[in-house]
């Protein structure tokens, strides 16, 4: 059984606006999947439908054997502990410290009262420290997040997702706001999370070169429809042209992260 399965998923905002149009695909445990496509193609809506931040209009989404559309709010909250989310603009509480933001990833396991009071046990704190060390943030543990660079903030976002012990991490344009060096660091960490931890990673990207370098598999969305699903080696220059509607530039021997296809 695949870890994630979408069957004929559609999201219609109104009769004239269809963000996702009859999309179906499966993702296995440990896969690294990039979703590419031009701005407004439906990539962000697709990710948000998977964890029901946005409710699909039609179709079925199954995560770890559970059909998400049938879940009550309580059961959905429990399911979301299996689905980490990383955002383009980090979604951190800037006035709080790094460790406080990371521990927010445990809120799905807490009662409302324990969450409000910030009650975390020692093992949860130890886990957060271990993850921050892996991500190279051990010296920033007690810094406020408003004192960090963009790349450091995104690593805090990754740590917050990892402390959930997720089976899937959804990343919505995680390098769009970062310079090439910070982008490479983030993508290297996400690749390691997939390869070494066995966690499924699904990442929305504008940058085709980045998707081709890091992915096991690439899915392309255009005007809400799935137009490509295959390995990076199967994605041709002509297909990239068809996806983006413009002639792609030749690929450089060195990948300059964050610089191309930022349409």
C-alpha cells in the first residue's frame, strides 16, 4: 500500500476557478518527490489539500491507509501529527526562541491545556536538541527567531516538522525566499531526511534544475492538471517547455539553486 494516494482530487473555488483538476497519483514511503509548474498552476493548493488545510471539492486522499475526508476534527488532528509542513515564509513565532518554536511541533500530541501551558517532557526537549544539532543550529537554540537569517529560520521550520515524528513532510516553496547558498543547505537537509530517515518528502519548487538534482521523482502541474509524472531522467527539455510555456535555458554543469525558473 502506498503511503499517500490521491484519487481524482479536484479543488474548485467557484464555477470559473479550478485550482486542482482531477489529479491522481501515489507516493511510497521514503520517496523524494518534487512538484513543479508555473505560478498559479495549483502546486500550493495540492499540498494544502493533502493535510486538509484546504478541503478538496471532490476526490479521495488516503494517508497511511486512512481516508482523510472521513475524519472528525479530533482524528484529523491526530493524523496531522504524521504530516509535517514547511512553509515558504517559515510561519514561526518570531518573538519566541528557536527551541520554543521547534517544540510547537509537539502540540498535536498535547491536550489543549498542556499546549497552552507549554508543558513538554524531558524526552521531547532532548529530541528537539538532537534535531537542532543535526541541522547545525545548536548555537542558536536560545536565540529569538527574529534574530536569525532566512536560511536559519527555514531550518527551524524543518526541525519543528521533524519533532512531530512525521511519515510525510510537505514543503511549500521552501527555498523561494533564500539565496543560492542557503537554498543548497535546505535542499541537502531535505534530501538527507528522505534518504537517511526514510521520511517521504514532497516539495513544491519553481526551480527545475533543483528538482532534477534532488528528486527521485518529479510531478508537474499546469492549470491544475497533472501533466508529467516520472523520474528526472525522463523529463525532457521539450516537456519543460510545454509545462512552462517558454523555451527552457540549457542546463549548466553546476546547479545554481534559486536562480532559475522563479516565475
